[in-house]
């Protein structure tokens, strides 16, 4: 049995063809989800510490029955997670290809969850009508939806180029009569054009060229098996008068790609940089040593 390693025929799957070949048809939504905080006019007081967890924020409420306070929810703890996603007639996102959806981590046992986390969603310019944010409480039975709102595309900032993106802050109040009535949700959003790049392909390729002050060499580390797919590769950026160095080891299914960061963080400060690409990873793939895509980031021995 032979493996077909040719580039997929995207004509049979138009949604993927559009995503990979028509970058200017998309835009990226850079979301910074800050978290939940008390409204300024809230009558509640407290910080969400253990001492406050029974009464502050979006903790399950209690109802008084005679001399007793009874939890109104099946699950007495507040374990919240958030989901933000694109919505519209044709966002370019599917269940199998969820480029327009991100689930933020569950924050355990706190009535004022602070995610302080970022995500990037991708959506079609023409078919995306906006973003939907949902916050739910993870329960032992069915999760409880605490908050759900939509931000229309017209209320979002305009798409721009990297380096000059406009960021807009949203403070979304909870609905009266719900567990969210005394709190508000804070997040910031900026949008980049799908065709915009932090660094161009040409700029990246220049980093492999020798200069008066720095040279680039590659050292192949051949495996004793003698098979090219088992080779590792050491990339070396070396100054003419080296004094300090950094060894960069890739993560799984990774590559050394942020050259603009390396330039400011290492090269301009006099560091030599050595990048170790272990077999089936990183630059080894660009060398053509990975002949079977099933073994990308893996090894033949399992």
C-alpha cells in the first residue's frame, strides 16, 4: 500500500479551499477575555475570596426557609467557563473545522471568574455577523447558562494591519433577575485583516542569509538507522564574535518560526541561537525527510 502525499484537492472541499487560498476573504478576531466583576452600583461587597463565596458575584443564591438558608442550585459551587464564537450565515467555521470558536478554561469555585486569557477566531468577512459570548456554570448534571450575548459586527472595530490595530473594550452587564444581575463581563477585541502578516515570507527568508556580523549554518545529525526520516537538524545563527548563546528545543509538532521575535530578543542582544529540530519535526519537514505525512511529529517506532 502506498500513501498519497500530494497536496489535497481543495476543489472538492470549497470551504477549505477558501480558507487556505483566499486570505483576504477572512479576518481575525483577537479576543482578550478579562473576566467578571461587580457592577459599580452593585449592593454586594467583597472580593470573591473564600469568605465571600456564599454571597458575592454569581455564586448560586440561597433562599430562606424559616431559620434555614437553602441553595437554589443543585450544585453549590460556581465553576464557570466561557465560549466565544462567530455567528452568521457563512462564517467559514464548521464543527470539524472550528476556526471561529474558542472555549476558555473552567475557573473552579469562584463567584467572580477572571480568565485573563486571549484567543484568536477567524471568520469570513461577508458571512460573519458578529461574535457570541456565552458563560456557563459547570454542574454535575446539566450545565447552567448564566450569560449569553451577541456583539454585532457593526459594533466591533474595523479590521486593520498588524502594528496599528484598534482595540475596543466591551463592558457587558448581566441581566436583571438572574445570577448575573450584580456583575458585568469585561473583554477587549481587535480585528486584523486575513491577508495581513506580522512578518512576510520574504522577511523570514532573509534570516537565513549570511551577513557581515552573523552566519547561518545547518548541521545534520544523522541517525544510526541511516534513514533520512530519522535525521535531526541543528540550525545555527552565529555572530562573528560570539559570547553567549541560547539553545531552543522545539515542542511537539512545532517549528522555529518567529524570526522577528528572535531578532529583537536574541540577535540584537548578541546571542547566538541554536535550534534543535528533532526527527519528524520543524525544519526536518522542510528538508523533505518526512516522506509519509502519517508520521509527522511522530516516529516510525511509535
